[in-house]
């Protein structure tokens, strides 16, 4: 399969439709496009959530994401991969992450997309602070996320 990967760590929002449409440029080589979009929800470690603040180390984060994408390519016959992850202050309902994968086969696209998203939740070098009515606090990794990621 091809070697196209795109990684963007950014404060700005993104257009899911445009991101998904970009995968169509490889038709008819591909038979499946799997995309995941994560949103800032109104609950987390605490119930009075106002939003999130995300930090990362520029350069280090992109290298870590490149490495995990290369690992995904050794597991599944995937073609294009795109990861967009937002940083900075995000409010409830904001888009926070986009993961897109294309492949000749749907099973590979689904599994690779889920694998990449599990990595983002557990091992990617992002740090998340919840902004709440009662103050801000850093979020610890959840055991349920670790369990999901351990299956790979």
C-alpha cells in the first residue's frame, strides 16, 4: 500500500467533511475509508466540566505519531492515514481529534483507525487538563483506556 501520512497538531478547528473527502482522491484503489472524530464532552473526571486544555511537546509529538502510524502499516494494508489533534483551550462540544484511514478493505481500515485512536488515548504525548467550575486539574490515564489499548 501507499505511504501517505498526514499529521497536524493545531489549535484551529478542522472540517471533517473536507478531511474525509480528501481520502476519495485515491479512488478506485481504495475500498474503505474509516474516520473517527472525537468531541469534548460535558463529563470527565468531574461533573462540572467547562472545557479542556491540552498541551504537547512540538516535534516530539509528531515523531511519536509517525512511529505509531508506521506500526499500524506493518499490521494492516492501509494506504492513507491522517491524524489531526487539537491543543490549547477547547470548549464543550468542540472537535478535539480526527483519525482517518483508507485501505482496500474495510476490516483493515476499521482496525487501524481504532488502533491509532487507542494509542492517542493512552500513549501519545499529550497532557490534558479539565477546566471545571471548581478549578482546573490534570487528567490521569484511565484504566479502561489502558485495557482497551492492551489488546493490540
